[in-house]
C-alpha cells in the first residue's frame, strides 16, 4: 500500500513538472499547482486500485473491489465536474496509476519468485562432504 501511494505521488510530481500544464480558468474552486496529470485521480486509483486488487486476489471479495474502483472513478469525475482539471488530466492520472500498479505488481512477483528460488535451492542442494583418502 505504501509503495502504491508513494510511487504514484512521485510519478505524478515528475509528470507535472515535465508537462507544466496550467489549470482551467473556469474552476469552481481555484486550486494552486499544475493540472496535468490529476494527482487526485492518480493517487486515488493507486490507493483504491491496490486495495481492490488485494481484496479481489487474496480475500475473494469482488463486490468490495468493484466499489473501491468505482470510488476511484468518482474521484476523477469530480475533478472534471469542479473544473479543476481537464478530462485529459484525469485520464492521464488514471493511466499513470494503472501503469504504476502494473509495474509494482510485477516487481513484487519477481521478488516472491526470487525468494522461492532461494528457499528451493537451499532445500534441494545438499552439502557435499569430501571423502578422505586414507593414503594421504
């Protein structure tokens, strides 16, 4: 969970700095900062998407997982509704979060595989003892 939020926050700041897109002037509530990509959409989907994946994969609660994803979607929609982001900002935020979650899941799977290989090697490979030659 920590890595999902921390990584998406860092990715969001890097992208905002790179694109440097200003917010819409028609915002219902003026917000400071840059617009592209939407941080609320990116971090929201990273957090709730990670929770949804955990619930679906390990606890087998697809209804709760769907509700969490719907909540993340609603966060993004409210950003467009309030005119603090363009629709493309929110879509880019969702895409960035999805990309980050896929990369994060892949890294964890690689880590688990390498740990299993280490455990498997230590259990399978017996230590070899040298036989002593009585003539030497």
